[in-house]
C-alpha cells in the first residue's frame, strides 16, 4: 500500500465559487478513513500546481478567474504531466470547460483550453442552465448508481472524438448539446457539470474515482457518516425524479 | 398618470397591505408594492420628489446597518425607511406610499437596497449617499456573480457624480466599485470571507492580503481608511467614539462604523448618534433572545458563508447550536455553499442539524468532525437541547419559519385563522 497520498485542490481561490472545494475534503477524508496518510494541498497562483500528486480536484468559478486559471495551467502543464503518471482528476463546470479544447472567455470570444478532454464549450444563447441535474452512468462505472447534483452554467459542451460522456441526463441539461449527456471521461480524468459538491451527493462515485488510481478499496466503517450520505442520496434522487 | 389615478393606486396598495398584515401571511410590502408598480409605474420617482435618500447595499448586513443608521439619524431627521427589509423596487415603492411628509428640509429616506437593484432604484430616487458594505457569494442561482454586480455599481456611480459614497475599504470588490465615485469616505469595516476577494477585479491576478491591508501587483490596493474600528471604539478622522451596542458581535461594531460614516457626511452629532444606536437590541427578529421551555434562545440569521463567519463570533461558549438549512427560492436552491463554511468551529458543542436540507448539513458536519443529531424540526431540536443557552442559526426561510411558529402562525390554514383570531379578539 502506498505510504502517502497527495491530493491537490487546484486553484480554489479562482475556481471555488460553487462549493466544489468540498470534493477535495471528501476525497482526503475517505482516504484517511481507510488508513491512508493524506497530504491535502491547496495550490494557488503563487505556490503553483505540483505534478507529482495522486488526485486533482478542480471546481467551478466566475468567467474572469476561469480564464486566468486556464492561462496559468497552460504554462507548465502540470495536470497533463500528472495524468501521464497515472493520477486521477475530477473537473467540475468551469474547471471542466477549461480542460477541453476551447471555451468562452469573459469577452465572449473563444479561448484555447488545455485539450485534456476532447470537447469544445460554446455559449448557450438560451436561458442559463440552473437546477437539479440527474446523470445515469449506466454500466460504465461499476458500483456507481444514478447520480445527482446541481448545475449552474451558460455553457454548451460538444464532445469530440475520444472522450465519452459521464452519463445520460435524466433531469436537467448537463452538456446541453445534441443527445442529452453530461460531462466527459478520458482515462482517469472525469469532467461534469454537477455541483453539490458532487462527491457529497454521490459517495459511491467518489469511491469509484479513488479506485481508478488505487484499485480495490474496502468499504468505510464510519456508520454515522455513511448513513448521512445515504439519506442525502436517496432524499435528493427521490425528490428530483418525482418533480 | 393623473394625480387622481395615482391616488387610487396608492389607496389600493394600502388596502392590500393591511389585509396581508392582518392575515399574518407576510410583512405587507411585497404584494401591494407589486400591484402599486403595475398601476403606477413611476411611483418611486413620483413619490420621492425633494426627499433626499441614503441607500445601503451589499451582500450581508444591509438590514442591520439600515436599522442602526435609521436610529442614528432619527434625532435629526424625519426618516422614511423600509423597516421590514423589503429591499427591491416593490418594497421601496411601498415604503414611499406609507411616508408621512413633515417639515421641509427635515425629511430623509434611509433604504436598504438589494445589491442587484441598486443602480435602478438609485437612479429613480434623489440619492445623496450610498453605503457599500461588502460583496460575496449568495444565492448564486438567482443573483449574478459578484464581479458582475461590482461592475454595475461602478457604472451607476460614474453616471451619478453628485453621490457621496461611504464604502468598506477592506473589500476589494467594493473598492473597485466605489473608485468610480467622485467622493468617498472609506471605512475599515473588515472582511471575514476572502474566497470572493482573491481574484483582482482590475487585472485578474491574485490579491495579497496582509494585516495592514491588501494589494495587487497591478497597483490596485486598499485605500487608507477615514474611519477605523478597534474593538468597541470607532475612530472617525482620528476622533474616538465609544460604542456600547446591545447587538452582539464585532461585525455590528463595524456596521455601526458605516452608520457613523453616514452621520459624518450629513453633519449629525456623532456622540448622540452612538447613544441612539446602543438602544437597538434586535433587528426584524434577529439577535433577539426568546425563552422556549426553559431554554434561552438567541435567534440568529445567516444566509451564506460570509454571514456564518460572523455568527461564530456570537455563539456563546456554553451554548448548544441548532442549525436549520432550507433551500427555497429566497434561500438559493443550491446549498453547496455549506462546504465554504468552516463548521469545524462547532467541534465539541452540542449541535443539531435541522431544516429541509438537514442531510446536506449533516454530511458537511461529518467531514468537519462535528458530532451532531439530525432533527428536521428546529423547534423540537431546541426543546431537546441539553443546555439552557441555545443559539439558533437559520438561513432565510428556516429563520422566518421558526419566527412565525413562535408567533403562533405555523403557516397552515389553521394557524392562519388562529393568528387572525388573536389579532381580532386577543
Ligand atoms: Zn490587479
């Protein structure tokens, strides 16, 4: 078993508007509860983003900070190097958009993204996508049931060759382009529009994400914690699908 | 519109308002305000001729700062204000209808204004002073992002150079907006939530915060304050004013500093303003102490991460904490922001997780290692507390819900009839 697991919250001061930094807290704790030693790093513009970590979590943010984050991450390409070494990456909303091939800047003009995901994000001319989002991953992620989250964005994300969706949208908009799907998956990198944070709403999705890098993981034996997770999970999914 | 028609519209709105209030289904401003604006679209500008206005806006502390300001100024002016906290166009319109005109030169409006409505309402009134408190994430499903609001404030102030601004120089987004004004009084009112402030609104770089202030590499930096706060002392241009507030928390001393800034601009005696402010002990039910079955409950409202940081300062050492979270339209429908609140502060206390979104809160508390009990009903949770002192903290609708229940109106039809009966016969 690996001695120490390094978890990086990527530029939370820029991409932390929608509570997504909770994902890094949840990843760290679910590793610690399984006996791993965890080093949680909050990477900012001054410290830079390390390329030697095991897990990377990127969240959503406002248009200006989003573009700044994209510029910064393109400099030394720490994320691409980490992914090549086998790291896992979760990117939400604005974080997902900048890891595609292009996204829309605050001046409404397209900008180059990092190209990790094969996708392009355009600006949707209709109403903003705001509300509960339900995503069905089918059999793509063993042990992961239907997922819920909250979306809040103006983007439409077009998936290109090589990147498959995270799942089919059962409620809400998700990528809002062509067949109703959400997010993107390529190798150990996963993108989605689900806030909540998504790992708080969907702990099995979190454990699947961890197992992508660490292989099989035992269940967590903190009953109080897992009960609260389950109650929240079923409450949300019942309420949203009944509406 | 002719005068007679306007008068009919106003009378209609007043009638609806008294109906709403006597039924106990609201504070009586929003619905009649909406009807009024529909019937008489120019109502705000029409009814505010030669009424100078002070507007108070920001994400947090609008209602409390407005209450403090209203009290501080009421010795010198005949103040019209939106006492119930209805702070959009409908609420302002309605407050103007209820206004009583007295001696010329003594009338003044003091309004709290929703941050998104400030440019629109500020242009319709005879605005003399605008106080800008802070900007941080709140109801992201309804209100646009903070940087957008700051730009709109900035354009509004640029178009209205006659307005004097009283602004919090510790918040970079507020400074960005206030810089467009021709005259600014800077108040060091503090900043307790930094996540929305790190990214420079001028250049997009990262702002450096230190004990002495903040600065970006592009040169954008904290203006030096005209008014400063140190514990209970507010210094106005170097002159110390001792504050002896009945309201709890350091944040309320900062709010009173903004109010003193407004008094300074209006040339009102600061000592008597301070004395007046010290008499306020609750604001629209907030900060109030109520007795519930042997428990002494402090009622606190907190709607977002920045508000929570202030609440931690008011929770007593020996107090149990009952937290209620809803996600209705008025709360914002996405409680993801709970993950931006440092709930670790509550470690070691008896804590109850309540409200419609008690499980979202419960998961968050688990990861903060705060042991707690889930009890969706906040009143039941208060009764179950093991301590005499209890701090109840609710977000908007969960706070109103408990307040209504304590007033004997539980929102049901039976409760409605009962409270109506109490009003008529009791
Ligand atoms: Zn700058």
